[in-house]
C-alpha cells in the first residue's frame, strides 16, 4: 500500500500543478490581451495617418484642378482675343481686296486676293493651334501638380 503521506503529497503536488497551470494561463491571457490592445492602438494610428495623407493628397488635387480651371479660362480668353485680332485682320484684308479692282494690273489683283485668302486661313489655323497647345500645357500642368509628392521624414 501507498502511505497516506505520499498520497497527500501527490494531491498537494497535483493541486499546485493545477494552480500553476491556471495562473500561467491567466498570465498568457493578459499578455494576449495586451498585444491585442497595442495592435488596436497601432491600427487606429495607422488609419489616422492614412486619413491625413488622403486628405492632404485630395487637397493638393483639388488645388491643381482649381488652378487648371483658371488656366483654361485664361486660355479661352487669350483665344478669344486672338480670334478678334484675326477677324480684324480679315476685315482689313477684305477692305484692301475691295480696293484692288481699281488697280491697273490684274496680276496685282490676283496676288492680293491670294494673299488675302492665305492670311485668313493662316490666322484661323494659328489660333486653333495656339488654343490646343495652351490647353495641352494646362492639362499637363494640372496632372503634374496633382501628382502626390512623398516627403521624406
């Protein structure tokens, strides 16, 4: 038979083992809870930083779009002025052409008519080309300004 003292010692050892096992479980549970809490705080901070970055980039893109709209308005205004100049030039050429019939040389009249047509077409084409080029430059500038720039910490 097993002596009673040995049985009592085994029971005490088993109870101590069970208690230590439970206490160790509680400690690990606390460590896991602490890790979860730290992870949650880090996740919240990362989300806050991402929101700040998003807001900053959106503000930059909005500013670039406002600047683009201003440039496009300036381009349209410049194009309207260029069309006005071209119209005046065409009127001047038309007036000059109207006086050509009184000229004595038919070759001069033909030359003047040809020049009149040519200048009118050139002025119209140059105006359209300038408007397209300015519009392209404004679009490129808007994209350049809207592109995010990463600042180094």
